[in-house]
C-alpha cells in the first residue's frame, strides 16, 4: 500500500511539475484589433486556401500579448518580449491553452504557436511592431501546433499580412439563411454572418453578434440558449456573439454558422437571422432575414389601434374581415400585413 501511495504521489507531483501554463494577460490590458490574412495549410495537406482572423494586440511594459491566432479557440493568447533590436519575440512552440471539446474532459486538445524554418524546425516567432503607425509584421511561416515537443500542425499559415482595423460606426450587411434541412435524423440550419458593413467597412468581430428567429405554430420568437440546458452559460443567451461556438449545437466556420437543435428543429415553420453591430458607440441592427430571402423584417405591435387601411392575413392565407381589423380583437401571434411579417404581442 505504501508503494502504491508513493507512486500515486509521484504521479501527482509529475503532473504538477510538468503542467503547462497558458498565457495570462495583465489586468486592464488595453488592446487594438489587427486583421490577419494568409494562406492556410490544413493538417499537413497540400491544398491551401485563404485564411482570415482578427487579432487583439496589447502591450504591457516590454511585453506584447496577441489573441486570435487559433480560430478554433479564439480566447487563447500568446506573449512576446521585446529584444535588444526592439522586436517582439514569442518563444518557439509557446503553449496557448487546452481545448476541452464539449466541456466534459473527454476530448482535450493542446494548442501551441510556433514559427518554423525551411527544415520545419520550430523556432521563435519574431514580430516587428510600429505602435504609432499601427503596423505589425511577421514574415515567417507560423504554425498552430498540437504537440508539446514535436511538430503536429493543426494548420500552417504562410504569406501572412497584418492590417490595423479601426472601430467605426457601421450598419452590418444583411445575413442570410444558407440551408434549412429538416429531413433525416440530424436536421440543421446554416447561416451566413457577414463581417463587413453595408458600405464595405471591415467590422470588428468582437462587436458583432446575431439573433436567430424561429416561427413555430404562428408564434415568432428569438431562439434562446438557456443556462439550464447549457452548463457553460451563466445566463440565458439570445444574442449570440459572432465568435461563439460550443461545438455541439452551434459551430462556426468562417462567416458560416451551423445550428443543430435535434428533432425540435423539425417543428419550425420558418427561420430567420439578424445581425447586431456596435461600433463607435452606436448599435445598428439588420432586419430579420428569412429563409426565403425576404429582408423586410418584422414589425412589433404593442399598442392597440385601428388597422382598417391595411390588408391582414393569417399564416394560412385567410384574410381578416374589416370588423376584426382592430388589434384588440387579434390573438397574439404572427400575421402577414401588406406583404410583411408582423407579430402582435
């Protein structure tokens, strides 16, 4: 028993001694946003495609902190320190953190950032920064890596270019429902959430969110993820941050978001999505865009009044007679008015 206890103690000590520690940012760190475009090599394959991410960059003394190299785990940070030449050096294969997929400890994936040389040897990543002119430069091949000692690329970034993104007031471009699949055992929906404004402005992803709207049995409501069903939530969530992904019900791949709600999704008659963006202290929202592409949105009617000059129809196409054209006689629910969706509360 003593030997078993001793071995157990050694194992615990080994875990403690060799535990990887992710970068922790200083309290109150202020950051600015830089866009990163590059070619991406996925999982060692030869095919490349375009890569885009937004990085949060902040400084504390001689240290630089950068968040966003891993699109799978956008909350992870790396840390670099200024050298004698005034450049910022991130140590080779710096540990960023471990992704607990599903939050239950079954699937754990380590994430590291490293630069590699022409022989695929891991080396320090070196960044040249001009704070005043808002420039960030790295001409190396960067790897988001999955092993502490060896090169095991999740993806490899080449020809990377960084650019500063200012925060501006902008109206987000309309989203769209790309697919609404209610057949089979695994129904799903896909949305496109643009990251640009209506005038082509580059939106800050950290300021962008969206809402999913559902029409069911004549009732219209925003989809809410409740903390009772999702243990990782501290409160119910109906406004979903752009970067959010729980890898179970909501998956994000670039500007495309996938929603899985099991058999419940089959009970929905229609689905829509709208974007919400706050920039420069101003919040702008798109209309709700429905599966059929209509972008007129809905109108919420809360005050009772006459509607005799409007053409009201039920969802099954039945026109309401003039005698019933008063909101006090309407049941709560969804109607079609002059070709627009209207919800009566």
